[in-house]
C-alpha cells in the first residue's frame, strides 16, 4: 500500500468510526419512566438528574412523565430488561420482585421521615440497593415520598373499627392487602392511574397516599375524608437498568451517581414544600381532615402483617431488627 492509499484508508476508518459513534450517541438518548405529573417533586428531581447527567457526561436522557409509559409493575420489568433505562419507583410495588425491599413496606416500620432518612442514607440503604442490583435495578439515589394515610368518600377514620366494610385501593403488593384486612377493611390492588375513576364510580371507597399524590391526582375531589394514619413511609428509588449501567465507563458511572445524588437533594427540598402546598390546596378544596389521636391500635393490628412477611422471607426479621435499632 502506498502512502496515499494508506492515509486514505486511515481517513476512511476515522470517518466511519466517527459516523458510527455519532449514530450510537444519537440513538443513545436514555429513556426514563415516571408516574407523576411534570411539576411533582419526583418529576422535578428526575429532570434535574437528566440535565446534570448530560452536563457532566454528554449522555442525553429524557423522562416521560404522567405514567405514559405504563404502570409501575410493568415499568419495573422493563427497566430490568433494558427496555427502559431509568425510573423512579416506590419500593412498595418492588417487593414482589425484590423481597428485601418488603421491609420498608411494613406499616409503621419507620418512626418518622427523619428516621427513614437515617436508615436509608446509611449502610442499610446500601444493602437494599445491593438486593435490587441482583435483580437488574441499579439504585442511584433515594427520593422522598412522605407518609401515606387513608382517605375515603364515606367517613372519617378515627379508630380501627371505622375501617370495617370500606373497600380500599392498595398498591400491588400482598403486604398492603394484608395490612388493610388486618384493620378490618377490604383491599383491592389497582394501578395508580385507575384510582380516580374507581373512586368516582364507587368501585372503591378509598385509597391511601401522601398529601402530594392525594392532591395531584384529584382524588381529594372524589374522596374527601383524609385521616392522618401515616401508616406507611416508603422511600422511592431513582434507579437505572443494569443493562444500561454496564455500558457506562467507570468515569460515567461516578458522574451519573453524583448527578442522581444531587437531584435527590433537590427532590427532598421540593418534597417538603409540595407536601405543605398540597395540604393547603386540598383543605381549601373542602376536604374533611382528621388526626388520629391514638394510633396504637392500628400499630398493634399490624403484628400479623409482620408475622406473615417474616414467615415468607425469614431473613426479613434481621432487616426489621436493623431498622428498629437505628435511632
Ligand atoms: C405515590 C408514589 C408512586 C406510587 C403511587 C401509588 O409516588 O410511586 O405509584 O403513590 O399509590 O405516592 O401507586
């Protein structure tokens, strides 16, 4: 090969490689799943994550808000398979796929939000991340989701007996069915997107959620009794498909984690603000709100839920003890 031909082939290879790279990066816009409306704290956090990630790595990503990419249980599977690249999931419906995460779905497991932060931001959070990673979900950061309380269209819940005969929608995890049944109510697992219509048409009497979701979904317009049971404090996870994660270089992995952590700081600030704002909106909208002066009967009724969870996955006892030993 003469010098001219050699240079020509090198140029061809360089041009071809550049084109290939350009194609792969053009195709490589990562796809993110989110169940919430665009101004929800989770959504604001995810948008921050993608813009920080793009700024530090050049990786482009887009989050599809409003649950347009399907329900949460389906999306978890899609992230496992790499059809979706990242998402924010409640750990509630994660339990059937990653049993270790069931520990945070146990009612009243956390004393309050600060306790949940101390647990999740410490080595226990890393333990749950490791369990998720074994199932193809790489945990990048923990997001807030407040405390969930019962609401319904019939009457205030002031004591356990008030739950009797009411039909509540729960997230897809047998623990939540057992929780409502242990309190004397009926439970129906249902997709988040179907709850409004089901409340409106009376297919269900109530559901349970935090202030921001109760407000952003307009459930408060069709189920106006909100009773502050605060029975579940479930963290959410910003996670990436292991398939996508494994394609990143080591430097990119560090930058992506840093972007996720930084987004979670913003998400938690936004959460605190939105919880207050949402509460004001629903109260101005005419809901009837009540505190539950003594929650001990609700807590006592949960022992059967804990027993069943441990019977199914004996290792959960150690996890429960670990959480309860964090001050
Ligand atoms: C919201 C969570 C979301 C859940 C939803 C639900 O942020 O991840 O899907 O509750 O009740 O608070 O399904």
